[in-house]
C-alpha cells in the first residue's frame, strides 16, 4: 500500500440548512479517532484545524437561508482545498453538504492547474442538484452539485475556476430526488445509481464502471460521502434521514474498491450531526469507512462496542 500525506481540514459549516448541529462534526471525527485510524495504517497525518468562513458583504436573502455565510464558506474552503491538494490528500470533516461547493471548486482548480480532469463521486440519498432559484426549502445544502457543474443562479457565489461537466459526476445511493432534478441530471448524462438498481445489481458494478471512466481519462477523483448515503438504522446522526440506504457492508465495499482504484485525491465527510448520534455510533462508522478508503483491510477492522 502506498503511504500518503493526509491533511485533515475541519469545516464546521452549519449554514446550509436550518437544522443545526453539523458544526460539531469536525470535533466528533477527532474524538472518534480519525487521525489515529489513518496513522495506524502508516499514513502521515496533518491536522490543519478548522477553517473559518470569510466575511461577505451581501444582504441576507428573503428565501435562501444564510446566503452570505454560505458564500463565505465557499470562498474559504475553495482556497484551503487548493492549498491542501498540492501537499497531500485532503479530508474535509464537515459540516453540512453545502461545504462541497467550496471543496469541489478548489479541487477542480487544482486539477486544472496540473492539466487533469476532475470527476466527482457523490455518495448521498439526495442529488443536491437544485439551484438557488429552484430550491423549495431555501436550504443551500441541496445545491452544491448544481453550483460546481455550472448551472445558473449562483451569481452571489465565487466564479468557478473550472466547471465540472455533469457527465463527470457519479451518484450512488439515490433515493430522494425531486423529478425536476432527476430530469436535469439524466439530460446532462450524470451517472445515476439509485438504491433500486443497487438492490438488483449490487453496488460494485456501477462503481467500477464509473472508476473505469475516471481511469480512462487520467482524471482525479473527489469523493463526497454524506452520512445519509447510509441507512439510518446504522447511521442515525443525520437530520435528513431517508430509509433504505446503503448497508454498512455495502459502504465498506465501496470504500475498498475506491482504495484499490488508486484514483481518489480528496474526500468530504458531511452531514454528521453529533447531537443526533447514539454514543458516537455514526461518527465511528464514518471513521471506519474513511479508514477502508485509505487501505484498511476487512480482517483488520476493530471490534466495536457501543
């Protein structure tokens, strides 16, 4: 196994939705031993602490929740992602999923700087493909994919240094997608694998097909892992629970296949709300999944007691 420099970046963003608690996510990952789990594999760990949002001088929006704060987080996280990407593999410890507007934008800028494409694997119950104009809730954690794929309506946000074409986005675990979002994604040829297709065909086939495309284009791969990709029975600490998610074993298989691909350049861990957790159960599972992504083998897993 090739050993890596891994950069942990805390992103205590809690502006992407009205239900609060995700700001505690970075500390929960530290308490759950993310750094130790990865250093036990031989990797070198650098914890850069927590990012702070930039102060943005725009007014609050009558419909969009915490728009200035989301813009400030996007600016700050894009900058730190670009800095970290040149020094190792950044793991962004969130924080709600709106943080991916900044992390993916920054990783896309890094990929463009070294003249390689960037693909994004979105492991989530939701497609997050709304725009500020189409979101019914006004919660911007439902918009990051629309932002970094260049959909209109994001005039208040930083201009993208490099747009990710929608056909370079793969989504696995979908089970709560608005009809308009699905139609737009299918029109733009995103790779979509909902839980029905995973029930029928397993998680391996769509993931390997997507990885083959990444490899064929000599691309980098950013992985964005939302807690609600997992079934709430095994990962309760999320405010957007949707029954019927990935099992613990399916999620570990996905992480193991990603590790074996050697393509992953960065990782988001998002939507962990420790206020909703059961004795740290979800935080520990997310740490275990990150360890599988970074090379922990199936027979090396620790025994857990909750």
